C-alpha cells in the first residue's frame, strides 16, 4: 500500500505546473478565492453550473481554493496541489473502505487501479469544482464502512458531512444519497435514527447554500424551475431504459477502460457473467451487495439527466467501479487458474499508465505547448509594463477576457479595467498567435471596441505565442 500511495503521489505531482489546467474558469474562481482570503467578499455560493448562470453549486470549492492559496502564498499552483492531495487521500481511503468490510486484497487492487487511472490522475492535477465528487464520495463511503465496523452513529454524521460536500460539488451526487438511504434500510435496527444522523451531516455541509437561498428568495431554486420550464428541457427522445445502461457503460468507459469501447464491453460482460454465477450459487457476501446497491442507485440518479454525460458528471459512481473490479480480481485470483487473471490485471494497470503524459508540457484543455508557467511569464511581462487605463485579451483559447491573467496581474498590485470596460481602455495587451495585421483585424469585441489602434510593442513568449500591446491612435 505504501508503494501504491507513492505511485499515486508521483503520477499526480510530477511536473504538475506544466500539466495542470489554468484557463479562464480557474482564473475567475481564484479571483473569488483571493477576495475570500483577504475578507473582501465572503460568499455563500459556488461557481455557476453549466445548466444556467442562475443555478450555482455550493461554496466549498472557493474556500478550499482560498485555503491552498494561503499555504502557497497566492501561487495559483496551490489549489492544483490541493486537489492532488485530495486524490492521494482518496486512494488510501479507498483501500481502507474495502479493508473495513473485510476485503483487504480487493482494496489493494482497487486502490492500484485508482492510482494509475488517467482520469483520476487528471482530477488530481487540476482545480475544478466537480473533481471533488470522487474524493468526497470515497470519504463518505469510508465513513459508512467505519459505521459498519464500529456501529457508532457519529460515523454516519461524518459520512453525511462528506456526502453533502460531494453533493454541493455536483448535484448529480443525489444518487449516492439515495444509495445510503437503501443501505441504512438494510441495517433495519434504528433506521430512522441512523437516517437522522446521516442527513444531519448532509444538512451541515450544505447549510451555507441553504442560508443563501433563504436570504435571497430561493434564487437558485427559481433558476432551476425556470430551467426545467424551458421548451427544450423535455427531450422527446429521452428513454430512461436506455439511459441507465448508458450510465453504467460510460462509468467504466471513462474510469477504467481508457475510453476504449472494446475494453469497456469486455469488462462489463465479464462482470455480468460473474454476477449471474454468484447469485445463481446463492452466495452470501455483504460487501458485494453493498457495492452493487451503491453503484446501481448512484447510476440511477445520474440516468435522469438528459444532457451529454461528461466524465465529471459520473464522479460519484467511479469509487464503486474501482471497488467492484478490485473485488472481482481478488475473487478470480483465488481460483485454481488465478495466475491468468492476475496477469490480465497487470496488463490493465499497465494499459492505464501508457496514457500518462510524461512528455506533454501543456495543461489539460490548454493550447498545445501552453501551460501555467507560460501564463505566469506572460502576466509578469504585462504587469511590469502597464500604466494608465489598460485591459487584457486572450486569443489562445475561449477565454478572450483573460481571467487567468487578470488573477496573476492582480498579485502585482495592478488592476486592469473590468470585462465590460474594454472601450475605455488606453492600452490593450493581447496574448495570441499570429502577425500584427491579423491581431488588429481579429474579429472579437475586446479588440474591436478599442477603435482605431496601432501596435506599440510585441514580446515573443513561447513558440509562436506573443504579447501584443495595442494603443489607441
């Protein structure tokens, strides 16, 4: 297990500054975290959802970022390291969960697959609100395993607290809450008391969010109801019976099968054969039943979502996928021909590692060759040159208003004009590829609103990326 944890740490922290994502969304969120850190503006809301700007997640993400910014002295790398630390903890607690249920070997296999999963590595290298979902689902499930072992109600409260944080990271975690409800029903004894302890923890975790709702006439609830009432919400082609298998498929496809359809189908078919054999033999195994129930009800919750199933929407399901395959391998290796299955497991683990980006020097989702280091270098050049009323634009990706650069420049004490004040700028710094004529005629409002302009300075940064300083004629 020590080896697995060291491997987990290496794969997440190796050259993390060159591999982490630092785009406009991260810059926007770090500006909020910095305001929290200096008590300039405390918030009870998290970032907006992709559904609507009037529906927000919970605020835990912003306070988590503020904490790691404080440790790293406002370096934007801090929160990315924080997510890596969370992923490292989650790997350890995944093992402890299986161990508490009496399946230590299954925990070792599950944690190793978690350690080398390309998706889990990505989640442990970058800051993003929904990436909390996997870690805190594992923490909550671990607390359930401690309750199973110790029968102390306080573990249920802790499980609810972790589940509440997972829920405010992404609302599709409500399926996991449903799974806990079913688990507690199986305990039978003190069902209502157990349920009260668990949901007391959930309530405490989402209390800031509920406080905001009470103070602002249920702003997010109204936004959700307006979204549901939109004409395009009711998808006539939506089929629940097809959606549920799709969720099961996608969960394996993203987390273990390396986005390979053949491998996904192979793992699912083999799993189904094993389950049929297991239940046909009428074997008693509480851990397997707990995994299956948790996986089913969490997937059931996600299956009602009618949009595209992005990988981070399935975060609450992934812990069950890893635990299931760890359990399956532990059982198969105990058979007479177990060496064959062990070699298959080694092949699967190595296959995951082949996707690790050892030589890649750009952040996830960032343009080729561009990363946090280059962003910092660009921001430093701008901060040392600015005077008067200036603004920033970024043409390397979709963040034309350059929130990542705004955050970094704010650390130097300089403050660009707001994102609605481009026409009032005396100078505009543009990070882009291309020549001077292309930049001056580039069809974006941030440049067009400047009016008649000329290029005063150009700084080459990396490869063909440059900073252009535009000034009004």
